[in-house]
C-alpha cells in the first residue's frame, strides 16, 4: 500500500521563494519498515522521529557525518565553506541512496594557519575537541549504526581534524568490542572473531574527494576548485566581485585557474564526480 502525503518546505539555499510544495511518499509494506522519502529533505538525523531512527538503523543504512571548520576563505566566500560543501554533498548522496545524515561537526581545528578570529576563524582546544568527537561517535555506535562515514573537506587526512576522528574511531573499536562482552584476548579466537564481525570498518574517516573522483575533482583553499564547488551548490554564498588586488595568495595560485575564474560548470563536474563515487562506495559496502 502506498500513501502519499504533501508537506511544505521552505528552502532558501535551493533558491525557493515562498513555500514550495514537496511530495513525500511513505512506503508501507510487509517487506519494508516505514520509510519516508522526501524529495527536498534527506534523512537528517535531528529531524527523525524515534520510529524513523529505528527503521533506519534496522535497515542497515549508514550514517554520514559532515565534518569541517569555521575558517576564513578569502574575501569572496562563506567562512563555513568546508562544512557547507560536505553538507551539500551528503544531501545529494541521500537523494540517491538510503542513509542518515548526522548534525555536522562545525568547529574543527584550523591551527589559525590562514587567519585568526578577526578573519572569522575558530581554532578549538585540540584535546577538548578530540574528547567531544569520541563521546559523540560512541553515542552513534550505541544508537545502533553499523556503518558510519565521517566525511572531511579540510586540510587532509593527517591534520588534526581527521586525526581526531581516526583516533576516536580506533579507540572505540577496541572499547566497544570489550563492552559487547568479548573478553581480553578475543582477537585470534576463531569463535570470537566470527561473532565480532568486521569491527574495524564500523567508523570510516575519509576525504570528501575520494581518489576515483579526481580528476575532475580537486582541492585547494578558496581557489579555483573550492570556489567552483560552492558556486555549483550554494551560489548565494559566493561574491567574486569582492576579489581585488589585495586578495590572499591562495586565491591566485594559477594564472588561468584561480578564485576569479572559478565557475559553475567546473563546480558541477566536480560535484557529480564526488557524489557518484560516494554512491558506489556506500552501495558496495552496504550492510
């Protein structure tokens, strides 16, 4: 049986003026738990009702966690770029495959490498941030998610942001296994290994741009690539007319490919490649 419900959705970041009517299709059958698919609203964890969360977890759907920072991105872009672009990518992924999207980790480490608080940059205490990350990830494990992807578009996989998540994931792998009742020395015991399953892959930490998405996708800081990414997804957060001769060095790393020449076409090509690559990965690894 299929019930069709109508909901109102106001989406400023989708260039919707006023109220847009969005059709949500609720599929009910003996083979499928109750799932709600909304064309304009992916499975945002903070919007779920308890039964929706239970259905999502029981269906083996993965959890996507956008992680980024608040950091200056030149005079022409939003300071939240690194989190915003991951959120947009996660939204597009959720439109094509079943998953949940966690509230973002916005306040990641920056090292004040490209500017300070006066430029809009935040740099938290690293130890405190690491403890916070671990405590939240632990809750997601307890919540029942069997697969979690932390997706990052900031500094790289050996920088403090990614390392905080990787360290937390590694520690929780061991701690949650013992908490599940496995006694010390469980590793190597055939029966325990079979029961435990693939404990190592429960939380994965990855760059937003997976290897097979590049080219065309690439990284930089507020230059040709990042500016194009945001033009393609959130154009209202880019003002290239703010660029002038005083723009930071990272805006002008190439004569032909820079913040001034960034464009929607290049951005869309990168977005499509990134999303397609993530869809393949998630579906291939689906629990």
